């Protein structure tokens, strides 16, 4: 585990577990969680959660937009990996719309939809939500390796 602040590693209840991929970039932002009892559907295969820490906030006191985009990219990417079984699928393009801010201590969760899988690409969209409502939405295209 990295140098976490006390409020970072706390999920809202027992239905979340740490999801460490030994990724140094992810370790730098804080602990990412996976919904333990999440039942995959035809469009969403995994759900992530994240507690915003003070170190994730910008000088205005809100969660940095770059981190929000990162969380959306991670959520969509992990869904693509789960759906396709590939080892890696780089993001080809991604757009993000910021709907409202998030503050330190706020719990964020993903809602992902894989729209279409083709032979070499996967199309997704996602929401990042909290108890206060939608924080951001995104859509992305991921490159699938030749199989």
C-alpha cells in the first residue's frame, strides 16, 4: 500500500474491496476499489469506487479534473479488459464532460456501458457518480490487439 491519508482507504461499506493492479500511476493517486458483489450485465462487467483525498484536489478545493478523467478512463478500460479478455487495450480517444465538482472525502463510483465491440476497437461510455449526483460523463474508443 502507498502513503495513503486516513480517509483515502475507506470504502463506504463492506461491499467494496481494494483493487490493486500494481500500477505505479494508480498507486500515486490513491486506492481504487472494486464492487465486491457486483453482478455483471451485458454492458457493464466491473464497477470501481474511489474516495477523493485532499491530495487529489486542486487549489480551489475540488477534485482535480485530470483525476476525474483518469478514473473514467480506468473504469472504462477495466470493463473493456473484462469484456474481451485481452491483456491490454490502449485508449484511442476519450472525451469528458464535467457535470459538477467533487470534494475531499467524497465517494465516487463508475457506471460503464460497453456500447459495441468490433474486431479491433471497443466503444464505451461512462458516468462517475456520488451521492450528490453525476460528477462527469465520458465516452471512449479502445484499441483491441489482434487476436
